[in-house]
C-alpha cells in the first residue's frame, strides 16, 4: 500500500479544515451543543453545499459525489480535529450505506438524493446497548439483540398488509432530530425469528423521541419509543441484514478511527503550544526533559494509531458504499485493470489510498488503537495544562469525553481487540495427538 494521498483527497482535507476552522471554533462548538438539535444546521448546510460531504461516498446516480468511502473516512480526520457536532456519522456512515445496500430502487431514489444534498438526515436505531453487537464490532451477531420475542427491544408485526413496530431504543445517535430512522426490529416470533430493518419517518404517528443526556455532548443521543408505528420494510424479507450491518460496522469503525486520530492530533498540538508558552522556575515547561518524554510517548502512540486508521480506511475502500448499490451485501468495486469492479486481487493503482483489497476487515482493531491514543493524548493534555486543565470548561475535557463516549458506544477497547483476534484465529485451540 502506498500511503500517499491523491490530489482529490488532499483537496478535500484542506478545504474541510479551512471551513471548520472558520465555522467551528471552541465558542461555536459549545454554542451548537446547547441547541435542541445538538449541532449547527448552518454548518451542516455549508458542509453539504461547499463539499458535498453528506453524499461524498454515495453514487452520482443518487446525487452523491461518487468518491470511494475511503475519502469520507479520511475527511473524518478533519471533523475529529474540530470535534464538529454534525449528523455525519449517523446519516452518511451508519444509515445511508444500509439504505444503499438493502433498499429497493424506489427507497434509494426517494431517500438518498435528499441525504446527498443535506436536506434529510437519518439515524440507525437499535436497542441499547447493542449497537456494537449489531455492527459486529465486539462479537458475533448472535443472540436476540433486536428483541427476541421478549420484553424489551423492538418488535415488528405484520397486520393488514402493513408493518407495525413496537418497543424502544436508546442511545440512538442524532435520533431526536433525524428526518428518517432506519430501525432494526425482531420479526417472525419463534418460528421464523430474524432481524429486519425498517424505514420510519421522523414525524410518524406513535413515534416519541427524547434527547438524552450523554457523556459526550458532541454526539447527541436520543431515546426512541415506537408505539404501534407504521413502518416500511427496507428492501425485502430475504435481504442479508446481518452481512450489511457487519460491513457498515467495519467502515464505521474505520471512520471513527480516523476521527479519533484527528482529535488526538489536535489535543496534542494544543498541549505542545501551551507548554511552549507557560513558564515555571524561570523556564518554559516544554523544555523539561520529563515533559518531553511524556509528549514523545503520546506522539509515537498517535502515529501508530494513524497508520492503523489509514490502513483500515484503505481496506474498507474495497467494499464500501461508494462501490455500488449492493456493496455492503456482496462486495464489489475492488480496483483492478479496467477500473472499479475489476478482477479480485488485481490492482493498477500502485496501492494508493482508496484501493483496498476485497474482504479485509481491519476497522475494529484500528478503532481500538485510535481510541487508546485519543484517551492518552487527552489525559496528558489535562494533566500538563495544570490547574486550568482540570476545570470542566477547558477544551481538553471535550476530547477526553469523546474518547470515553466512543468506547462506551462502540467498544470497549479490549472487546474490539478480542473480536479481531478471534476473527484472525489467533487463539484457536489445537489438539495434539500423543
């Protein structure tokens, strides 16, 4: 793999950083968090109009930019640096790829163009705390995480030719403000027990949405209650929902890893700036060797996490939403002679970022490394800022909460690593005959 970036990728990153620097400073960030939506609609509109960010990885057929999903993951590094509160993760990373992969032609045509232009936001709703399980990040998608016919979860029932949903889901990212919900529900009772995905309009009768208090205010969450809500099945009853969720989860992990790397880079940068100004005992703090060693350790861990995140994004690029409508179910779009969709294993791109090989899944492991790097960078930033760093009002706490909040939603780190190890067969028992 050639770790260099294309001119287009450099342009996206540069433009996005400039825009966020102007529109999402610390004051603007805190002001957006206090609004009912938890993000600035004007910033979201600017990201859509100037960069096409919501539809960056969606096909041009549906109004998207048509870039590979790798470009969206790399753009996440810049949104992570600013901790930009936006529905990008919920809409473009979790919900849109599922609609693209499983939806009917009518569903794609009705939803994806509006998502691409930024006028429609979406959210993936699964019963809490099963998001990591549903996305196959911390274990197999076994068990009745969607409901299982028991109390709790979300149940789907077919009545009079229409689907009705009952139950609730908590910790739904941007669920309180999303215009459309993609809801995972249990259907079929004990005879044909299975999990299906449904599309629910944000203004549906019987839908109650309440914003929840979250550790990380930059990722607004909601409790969704479905009281006999009419829903539309996403695709048909034979679609491969577990496979689609697993592929969406792998890309989401790569996206989150790149975001965490950007956040860690920013908090380290701010800490170094502060230590170069603050004086103690007649010297700037940054000149003390013990402080330099601590910063060096953070830097090394950050660079390792960046390498892992880039690799995960590169690998996910071989089977992401930008590769075709059914990419999340039957991976297509591996780059080879003749362009996208070429023979598997063939690569005429020189290994440049965005030409991932089909079948590689490195997102979970990269996310574990990136979250650890962010947590370490934020913790050191809080300590090295001294007394001011320990006040809740200091910016370093936002980064620390981002690391802790993402680990609660998509981790924990040790389970991400254990699942990756199990998938690689590292701990398989071998019988020795005597």
